[in-house]
């Protein structure tokens, strides 16, 4: 079995480059409550915007399905439709894991915006489009870091190279 330092340099770390910053507008959550799969909340994404060097635009619509797990971690399953400034439509799906100290998570749930370094808020987005100029997005892997503000999250999303 090879150790990390025995692998080629290209396998010893992950390199990224910024894709865009995404800001979503989400009104108060719909609280479904305790279900057999966990405590469920749903956010209706009513808009937002994204901006980056290679593409920018607006969030057309989406849904944010949240499950509060028994281990005080929240898992989000999100689907958005993005419209670029040059009128291409892009489907964006992502999973989020959000966890942290109980007092910080309680502050987030009250609509406060604690320092993002005080809790874990990470995402793994994927994209799907028929627009030829953005076809490259169908074949990339991305990661993101987030912060929850009072009216919705903001994410910095990076393409993994």
C-alpha cells in the first residue's frame, strides 16, 4: 500500500479555481417536522444571483430540502435552475453538510450570521446544461463553502482541477 508521500505530486493534493459566488434568497422555511427519516424543513428558493469570471446570472427557482439528523448535523438536498446573463439555463444540484457547536447552529436558525469559521458548511454541486457554450460544466466536479445569512445562504464555489 502506497502512502501519500509515495504518490505522484498530482495525487497528493487537490487544486481548485473559483467558479462563482452564489447568493440565494430564501423566505422563512416550511417546517414539516419529525418524519421517519428525520426532522424535515423545506426552503423555497425565490431568487438570487451568481457571479464569476466565466459565468454570471440569476437564480430562477429552486428547492432546499433539509433534514436535521439526530447527530446535530443538517443535510441539505438542493436543486436550482440558473439563468446566465447570456440566457443559458443550467440545472444545479448540490448536497450540503452543515454542523457546528449547538450555540452557533441555534444562532443560524434564529437568522443570525455567525462567523463562517465557527461552523462547518460545505457543499458538493454538480451542473447540467444543454447550452453548448457551457457544455464544459457537465463534466466538472466542484466543492463549495458557505455561510447562512438571515435571508439565505451565500456560497463560494470552486471547480476541482
